[in-house]
C-alpha cells in the first residue's frame, strides 16, 4: 500500500482546524471562568467567605421566610436591627460624629477667646491627638454642646451635609460615607429582599445619622433610632421651629438600645447585629424571643485592611467600640455568631474590588 504525503493545502487545513479548535477551547474556558465569577457575584453575600458566619445568615433567612419552615416568620414581624459605628462603618480612630464635632469647634472659636486656655477646647484647637484619645464623656459632652446645640433642627442638617461631602478619613483618604462595610451592606440588602425591615439602632446622634441613612444604607430616616437631645418648640418670625437644647434626652446605648427598640418599634427583632459591649442588651433582648433569632457581633481583627481591637480575643484594648473578653465569652456560651473581619470577609469596602 502506497502512502501519499499530505499536500500543503491539506496540511494548512489541518493546522487551521487545530488552531480554531484551540482558540474555541480557550474561549470556552474564559467564558466559563467569567460565568463562574458572575455567578459568585450574583449569589447571596458575595463579599463573605464560606464559613459558619455566612451559613448562619443564609440559614436564618431560609428558615424565617420559607412558608414550609417550622420557624416561618410572618412578613409583618420581620425586624432586623443594626448598630452603626463599628458594625456598619468604620469607627476608629474616632466616631465620625466626633470628627464632625471637632471640626465644628473651629467655627465658633473666634467668638470664644477663653477656649484657647480651657480644656477640652484647648486640645482640639491645638490638634493634640494624644489628648483627644484621653477625653472623658464629660469632655465630649462639652464639645457636642458647643457644636450641636443652640440651633434649629432644620439648621443642623445644613451644617452636616457640606462637611460629609468634603471631609475625608485620615487613614483611608476617602469620604466617611464610603467607609461602609460591603459585607454588612449585603446582609441588609438580603434581609430587605426577603421582607425584613432594617433599622439602625445607634448610640450616635439620631439627627446626625438620619441625614445620610437613606443614601448610605438604604434605611429611611424614620427607621433610625439613636441618642437624642432635648428640643423646644418656639416661634421665630411668626413660624414654628424646634430648637436644639444642650440637654441629653436619651442615650441609645447599652440597656437603652433594648428600651428604645420597644419604645419606637414596638416589636422584638428577629435579627440583631452589633460589635461592642454597648450592643449586648440589644442582642440579649433579641435572643429572648421565640422562634429563629440571629445574633451577630463584628469582631475587628484585621489591622491590615481596617483595624484590630478588643480587648476580646487578645487584641489591643480601646475606648472606642470596646469588645470585651466578657462579651466574647458570653457570645460563645450563648450561641451568638462572632464575625471575624479577617477570616469571614473577602473584602471590607466596596472600593476594595474583592
């Protein structure tokens, strides 16, 4: 049998076919990879790594919303509460509202020559960061009183909005409103998509947070519960106004969170998220209810991408967002989920890119 050598045309044809087949295989692989990545983005909680914390959230949503589930929660009762500072956005080195208050000290300073020699204003005007870290609750009340009161409730947002638009965090060099934890934003969106009403329950100023809550978190102002000052109804130029007074009416922290939830919402949450000892009562109040209850604490253990502090878990102590060893012990013994920022989140902020 005689074997004929392949003609140049046939060889070229075979080479072309092989090249096309190889290109198709590569393209198919790329498409599959792209589809897989798109599938990951479309799946619930894409910024969460697989693990007990993510699974607890997904299982809670399934159990509370599937009609066939023994733990089904009627839509009207689906309430979830979130602390803000340290739970939804960055709280170090100082709370954002504290940053605003420090900024505002400089505005009336020319009319208060005595501040140059009187604490805590002296340290603020001098930019003494070490002294700021040692301020007492009384010091902060003096600063808040000088910068937040003596104006109408309509005038206050007009001061806050321009500052939020221009001010930037000292470490990340981004607006404070961009320092929202993307994984927690995804939790809020998942819960809302499944019929939950999401509330912010913060120790910060209620009027302050309500200014940006809708834009930043998708939470309307009426679903923000926070600390409030006393206000006085009075007439100015023939029009009624509410004047902010330098007196605290209610501090929404610690036990106050459970009290405020009952007073404002009138229903016990089925899910509660916090990050510090100030959130303990809110989680206890949530856990005491019947049916499925999700209780979660964000643990700041990622100094590279954000901050690491406790002192729970053997981390450095702090006065801003204290997560004590006692809280860690209670969380473990009570079956609360502790979210490790370092291990449970594939990214911290939306601008991380994942």
